[in-house]
C-alpha cells in the first residue's frame, strides 16, 4: 500500500472554497479505487496550511488513478473550481508507506 500525503498552502480568506474542493475530491479518489483518509483544514496555528491523505494498493494503482482522473469530467470540474477560486496557492505531495497495525511483541523482542 502507498499513501499520498498532500500539504496545501491555501488562501486564508478562501478556506470555505477549499473545503468545497476537499469534499468533492473524497468520493472521486474512492471512485478510482483509493481510500481517502480525509482533509485537515486550519483550526489553530497557521491559517494557510491544510493536509490530505489517501491510499492506493500500490504506486501503479495510484498512477492509473492519475491517468484516469485526468480524463474524468467530474475531476476536471473540481480542478477548475480550485483554479477559478484560487483557493490553492501551492501543494506538495509525499508518498509514504503506512503502518496501520500495532505489534507490542516486536518491541519486547528487541529488549531481550
């Protein structure tokens, strides 16, 4: 599994527009076989940073999503909304390998 973590620099006066964008992308990622873990908007601290995380079974599956979503009318409409409202100033993607289950036994083995 691969998780894409996105850091957004958003326009502080356009957080409501960014939330519209975010809510639209969640079902689109899932339509293409991903699992969206949500968007995280400013609350306390910097008012221009937001985050998102979503996973695909593999980097190859993510690449299929990128290709197919680029041709999808709904995806293009959401992208156009962000461009039109200028709610996103920039973004950075990072690909991570998630650890989703615990294992206390592993630490005990390393203590011996």
